[in-house]
């Protein structure tokens, strides 16, 4: 690269740096409807799962730096798991028994909270009480339970470990500076995430389908 090339590169770098000082018109991002209330038209579970999978594949292949993208990938995994557990628990409450649906007023909301284990415990209890056939088909629920347990072991009850570096942003005490780094096997996490997705997705679909079959049968009886 000759002197003229260096000057041109310096000029480009300077222009790019100075761009941030030039006022620009703001571009509006969110557009709410004129009616009361709004919602986001998206599948939350699919969005978090697919985003986590995308990042994990890149990290596992060496195309993305784990130090740059890893913590976000782990958080997306954990949040997917939390949402999927909650939705599956909610769908289990659509049933009062294997062959009987609950009416809307009987369906209990899934309460707020972030620890995974309580939702997993409630879900397995609901399945044993209401839909034992879902347990009898041989789905690898034990695998999901182990992933839930491992996440809860490394994350705190508020699920902040992968969202914030510490409780507050400030000078890091000397005692915390000497802490060892948490090792993360991203290939293993990618495998475990996909396995949990397959198992929970199958279970969730089974519960929703059971509700639909019961509803169809009740409609047929009522029309007879």
C-alpha cells in the first residue's frame, strides 16, 4: 500500500468516525395500532429457540467467538426452556383428565417466576395426575429434567446470571476478580437444547391434540 492509499484509508476512517457527530433524523421503530392495547405477533418460544440455535451452531463451528456471542446464546437457551415449560404446563391445565377438558374458568394461570425446577415439578405432577399416557409413551423426560436441574444449579432464583455480569454495575471487588470462569460446552448445549426441544415440543403437541380430540368427541355427543 503506497502513500496515497494510506491517505485515502485515513480519510475514510476519519469520515466514518466523524459521522457520529452529524445530526440525523430519528427513524421510528414501533408502530402501535390506534385501538386499545397491542400485542407482538410472534411465536416467543420459536423465536428464542431458533435464535439460540443459530448462535450455538456458529459458536460450535468456530464461526462466532464464544466470548462475544456465548452469553447471549446461553440466555436465549434458558429463556426458551422457561417459556416452553410454562406453555406446556399451561396446556396440561386444559385437561382435568385424559378424556375430559377443563372449562375456561377452571384453567389456572401459570404464575410468574424464573426458576425452572418448580415448573418442571408441577408439570410432571400434572401429567401423572391427569395424562398418565403421556408418561407411558417413553418420551425422554429424564433428559429434560437433567437440563432443567443443571441450568438452575448455575443460575440464581432471579435468572440474572446470563443477563447481567453482576448484581450492579460498578467496581469489581478483589474477591470477585479472582473467581474462576464458568466453563461452557457449547456443542453439548446445542445437542441438549435440540433434544429438549424435541421432547417438550412432542409433549406439548400431545396435550393440545388431546384437548382437541376431547372437544371433538364432546361436540359429537352433544349433536347426537
